[in-house]
C-alpha cells in the first residue's frame, strides 16, 4: 500500500481511491463545533494559529489541500431572515430558505445552536407552492459562480497538483436533502404516499437544475469529485425506504451521476449522516463511488461495510468522535482497529462528523498526531 515516492496531493488522493500505492493517505477533516472552539481557547489554543476551513485544509495539522469551486446551487434570491418572536429563552424566525424555526437561545456560540431547532413550517405545502418556489432556482445566472472565475480560477486547473471539488460542502444538495428543506421530514414522508406526482416533479426538477447549473464549470475543467449531500438517514436507518428511494429518487440520481461522469467528474460521493446501509446497494447501482461520514454511533462500521460491499464502495470518515473524548489509550486502540482498512486503500479516515465539545484540545492534538502515523503506515 505504501511507497517511497513523494506524491502531489491530487495523485495521492486518486491513488487511494484506486487502491494504488501512496506515500501516505490524505489527511482530511471536516471541522469543529463553535462550542468546541470556545473550549479549546479556554484550554490554551491560539485560535489565530489555525485556519478553520478544514475542508480546504489546515496547515497547522498538515491537512491536504482541496479546492472547492463555489457554485451556488441555492435559491436566488434567498428569503429575508425575519424574527417573528423573541423571548429570553427562544427565538422564532423565518430563515433564508423560508423555513420557520423555534430555536433555543441558551448555549448558542458563534451562531451555532447547542441543540436542534424545532421546525414549525416549510415553504412547500402544495404543488402550487412548488411552482412558485421554482422561480428562485434559475440555472445559469452569473451570480451562481465566483466573479471572473474563468480568468482567475479556471486557468490554474489544467496543471494542478491539488484536488478539485465541485461546490462547497453542503453546496451540491441532493434529492432527499432538497425535498426535506422544501417540505420538512414529516410532510415529505406523507407526500411519498399522498402526493406522488409532486414528488416526481420535485425530483426531476432537482436533477435538471443541478445539471444545468453544473455545466459551465464542467466545460472549464475536469473535477476530481463532487459531494452530493443527502443526510437521508437517522441513527437506526434511512428516512426514506429503499422502495421509495428506488421509485422516486433512483432514476434521477442515476441520471445525475451519469451526467457528472460523462463530463469529466472522476468520482461521485454521497454525504449522509446516520445509518444509510439499506440504501447502499441502490447508491452503488446508481454509480456512486463512495460515502461519508460513517457515523459510528449509527453502527456505520467501515470495516464491516468494506467486507459487505467490497472495493467498489470507497469510504471516508468512520473515526468515532466519542472515542476521542476518552483519552490517549482509547484513541490508540480505536485507530489501531483501522490499520487493515487503511492498508487496503479506498479509505480516508476522518472524524465521523464535526468535532464535539466533549473532546479536549489536548486529546484532539494527540489524535491528529497519531492519525498521521496511521496515514503514513507507521502506526
């Protein structure tokens, strides 16, 4: 698995994905809670020593560089954020996606809530609502792309040494993700039964819009991967059944994946929290190459999943954040379990979501040090 040749970050990534020898496995992480950052500052961390965009990569922790081309797949215009009610304990507000929340104020840090909001209403309740909402999703508008990107960014893509990714994290929103934003989890669950025509219309529209909005970027360069963000699972299983996924989402997902691969995108990866295992066969049939973040509390064990689904499914994530909070001994034991999988290839270990505030600065730094040993084959 490991070789003595020094590689570029791009070649290292591609070789891992293709199960070829590497000088080391890429060092990727996702980020931290705002509450975690506050704790680490109290524990002596200098926040200005660190670049907090961990997707792009942080030099402090020797992370590999990735360039995310920031295509805006969201509404244009967004809704105006409006406070509807405010007390000392909570706020009720309409966000930029038109969703009305009830949010606990206590424990908020850096704009991040300490717990999930309660969702009161969503912008789509009827087919007519969806026709109105569509007007906010016009493909090809100049504002969907960075200013002068064809002159400033695209020329550097041809001979790059780093990984190039289409859109920021949570930028290329998938089919379940968007429909949940538009309708809410409960309403969407009913709509699979009660409003099948509306669901088919939304799924087809999402594919059409995503394809058309992606085209200008794909004409300018070959991207190493795209992350389709779905978050379609809970702790014990998916929020949409395999039957409904096959009927409503799969045809459009396969069309989108085919489009990306036919237009120079090397890998299509899916981000979904929770336990998505019941949907993995359908994702693979649609042409998906890998999944992230493999949340361990949801029984997404990367070692077991590799045995079950083989080398056609690349894996990323799978480091149990709860083990990092237990100290050095637990960190060493946990990372040691991942050695065989790292040596096989097709796997990039990262914390299985953002780093939570029960993890100390001291323990996280130790984890990053020992992870470097794991990535370099010297654990």
